[in-house]
């Protein structure tokens, strides 16, 4: 995991519902593996985003959506 991934990992995990942290870690690890393999693209991003949003605490959803929009703009 590179520094940027570590920062996102920490940001995201802090905002995930406690009972969903294991699922969140699995999604993050899959995403990081796809980045390393070069298969993390806009299509995958669009497909996976609803799963990420389901895991987030309601009060953190807008903040996470903003972070994801920023990331998407760099794909």
C-alpha cells in the first residue's frame, strides 16, 4: 500500500459503520490490488461506488462522496 492509499484507507475506515469495517477493508484491498494491476478504471469505479457508500456512516456520506468525486476526476 502506497502513501496515498494509506491516507485514503485511514480516511475511509474512520467513516465506516463499525459493523461494516471488515467488509470495507475487503473492498479497499480489492481496489488497491486493481490499482497495482492497472485494472482500476472509471467503469470499475462507477460499479463499486454504491458498495462503498452503503458502508459509510450517514453523517459522513457527503464527505466521502466529495473525496470520491475528487479521486474520480484523476482517473
